[in-house]
C-alpha cells in the first residue's frame, strides 16, 4: 500500500496560519514552513520580489501549494550543493 501523507502537513492552529494570502486554506501546506529554496536566490523558481535589496517571498505560494513536495525535492540537490560549497 502506497501513501502520500508525508507530502502534506497543516497546522491551522498556528497563530500565523495561513502565513500567506490564499483562497484555498483547506489545501494550504505547512510542511515547508520556511522554504528550503530561499538560499537559491533568483534560481528558486518562486514568486518573489526584491524589497530594498532583500528577497521578499511574502507573495509566493510555491512551498504551500499542491505539488510543492515534488517541486522542492527536485531542487534539493542544488540546495545541498550550495550549502556544502566552501
């Protein structure tokens, strides 16, 4: 028997839930509360802007949307490479 439950988590009791504006709170995924792709800067693939020289992801729903697990895991090799690059 195959399961997909590990790809979705929701904490609707969190004082910040939902942390981004959404029309679909029922499917809002909290698994990647802090996006592991942030460190990829402009290569993250998300919807961000630069706000006074700082990456602002407040309008990005990539880590919280359907399919977010697959999308983020596909880029984790890049995160690991950058994180271990001395």
